[in-house]
């Protein structure tokens, strides 16, 4: 029975592998450096959403759903408008908010001098779907020799918004890569968005006889680029007071509002709890740029899994095992209040760190019953499995080629010195190996998903039900390894409560993160304070419903260099 279960796990792991879930997709497997000493706080913003005024809300929703592959996420009734929030098919990049105004004020929704740039897997199919749904293709997608043969096309929606279609091999279906807004003074607009919001200039493009543009990106990962466009083709463009908005999210909207005022631009509403019933008291402020583009200021706690910590019975033996068997490298050692910690990174320096915890308080703990797992991607899974065996671990299932029907993925399973389940997935892109996902056992899967995804902002990549064995949600933060929530259904008793496991979570706003946890009715053990054992980093502590410790840190994107 156990062998059948492991084979089911192997097939499941392969399906997750080919879908990019455990590797995180969307850049989640990129190297994420640990947060260093925070000499000062930064207030970078990122583009959370772009709002477009539309003449017919239902028609616009249908076009963006059927023609652009987007999904309706929610509908909101605001003070002077109804908003429909649309999410890209690949769940990457900024959201699109379609806005139908209800205040009777006349607005021209046909003159937006900006654009939406979608990166798509199949440009021709995407363009056909867009046209079939009621959009208009003005330049069919075709290879562009001037940009290395990249396929590019253009269309217009019912309200004449420019849609740029770009072929991209990293797209599963499509995602919103960039949002363009028209500006009357290109240099002044660049300086404003860079100096006030922390956007960084990625490149300048001049399309002779058409337009010039600056492409700006945020240091906060996971959003779309902001493109500032000024047209040079001689046609009249109205850059003023168009019915569009940029939702700009940061750790502290009040500080952003102060910076906007320092730029001599108006704050129309200071950030405060919203009175719109559908926003449930969310902190919202309003401002405008020099061209009158609405800037909606929001607070963000954007998280990622910085480290996955497990308690071990013999710290030095476990350090040797993780180095010799799994190819990991020691980053640092820490002496904490009730434990010693050894921080390790993967051989390829990708994904989250692993933290081995040797407790020093004399309290009895069971280290062999962790109902979670650690997932490693290895270039040579058979050699990886042998190294586990040679270092004293156990191989439960040798890495097995799953055959052509499953893409010939190679998957195996083992256990470390403390019985933690290690999943091995073959990955030809790995140099040696990297840490792809950390699984924790949860007693109530639906509630845990609601807490980590709906409340704390991790993205749901995949739900995997394995009949008679376990169900799991694979979640992804904005960097680091995936977080897997696991609930076993095979009848074997599992202990989900107060296991010696810790999640180190980096957030754009640790204070806001802990406040959100408290508002959700979960336990906050320590508010954010400087921790000498982490070089005076800002650290707070909380727990989820099963007692798993959450060590909350300031993400690198929320810091300036010491």
C-alpha cells in the first residue's frame, strides 16, 4: 500500500513539475537573498492594478474574459463607480480593473493614450480569440526582425484601448507584462515615478515617428512594468484627466502621500480606512500625477517564503547530512533564545533557505512525526538519491522514469535522519540541485488555504487531491520556494499540532503582516522588534491555527542599503 501511495505521490509531483507549480513559475525559483541588517526602511511601491474606464461594463468584462483569457476576481461598488477586477490567465502581473462610472459625469473613454502589453504563449491563437470576442486586430502578430524575431501584434478593445500582444516562451497562456500610460512630459513623469515611488528605469525606447517611452520596474517582485509613453507621430493626444487609475501598493501609503506632496502634487484623500462597504475598511488614499491620472494608494503585505525551518534531534549530524546528501551549503549560524540555528542554501542557490533548529531549552519534542515534506529538484536524481543513502538517509522509492505518457519525468522519495520526507524531482535545468517547495501538515485544509492565501496573500498555484492518500494546496509567494499545505486522508494518524517547524516569511510590511494575522483571529506572539541574534533585523512572531511558528521578517524589497 505504501509503495502505491508513493507512486501516486511521484505522479502527482511530476504533474506539479510540468505545470511549474513547485518551481514557482513567475520567477519564484529565482535566488532570493536573505534580508540583511535594515539600516533604514524604504517605501517602494508596485503596480497592483490598472483601472480603465469603460462605456459598457458587461461587454468589457466579456471581451477581457473571452478575448484576453482573464478571470473575473471580484466586483466592487465604489463611491462613484462599479469595478470588476480581472486577473490574467497565468495569475502573473498586475490586475485589470474595469470601471463603469455611476455619477453621471461625462467622460471620454475612447482617448486613452496608453496600452496594455500581454505576453502570450501563442500570439496567433490569442489574437484570433481577441477578434472573435469583439476586439479589433490592427497589426496581426508577426516576427519583428528589429527585436530579434520576437512576435508582436496590436489590437484595440471596444473602448479603443491599445492591446500589445507579445510572444513569450515563459507564458502558460498569457499575463499582463506592462501597463502604459500617456504623459505630456516624459522626463518629468519618469522623475516623479522614480523618485516618489521607487520605480527603476529599465530602458528607454524611441520608435521613430510613433512614440518614445520609458519602461520602469518596481524593486518589489511580481507585478507589471509601468511604461510612460509620449507620442511623436503628430496625431493629437489628450494626456489630461483620462478615466484611468493606477493602484500603487506599498508598506505605508501615508509615507507615499507625504512624498507626493513633496513633489508639489495634490493629495485628494489622505490614506484612511475606506468607507466603501466592499473594501471592508481597507486603507485607501487618492492622489494624481501631473497629467491628472488617478493614483489609488493601497497598503500591501506582499510575502514570500524566506526560510523553511525544521527541528532536528542532532544538529551537527543533520548539518552534515544536508551538506553531504543534499549538496547544501552553510550560510550562517545563529544562537536564538531557545535554540541554535544553522542556515543552509541549496547547491544552485535557488529557492528558500533551509534552517535546521537544535533546541537548547530542554523541552521534549518529537522530531520524527513531521507530516510535511521537502522537495528538491536535481539534475541527476539517481545520484542525488544515492547521496542520501550514502549519508545515512533512507530511499523509499528509487527515482523512476514515469514514461512518455508523463513526459519521462524522474521522481523518487527518501527520508532524512529525522524521518522528514524528501521528494526528488529530476530537473534538466538544474546545475546540481535546488530547494523547490516546503510542505507543512495542516488539520483543516480549507481553513489553512483561506489563511495563507486569502488572508496573507500567497497565490494558489494548484490543488492536488490524491484519493485515499492526501490533499494539498501548492501556494507561491513573491520569491523563494513554494509553500505546500498538506492534509493526509489515508487513515494513518498524523500530528498536525505544534510540530517543531517554522516558516520564515519575508513581507513588504512586517507590522502590517502581523496586524493582518491578528485581525484574522490568529495568535501574535511578538510584535516587530530588532533581534540581536539576526544582526538587528526586524523580527516578529505569530502562529497559524495548528501552532506552526511564523517568524515574520522585513523583505529585502522593503529595505535600503545600510
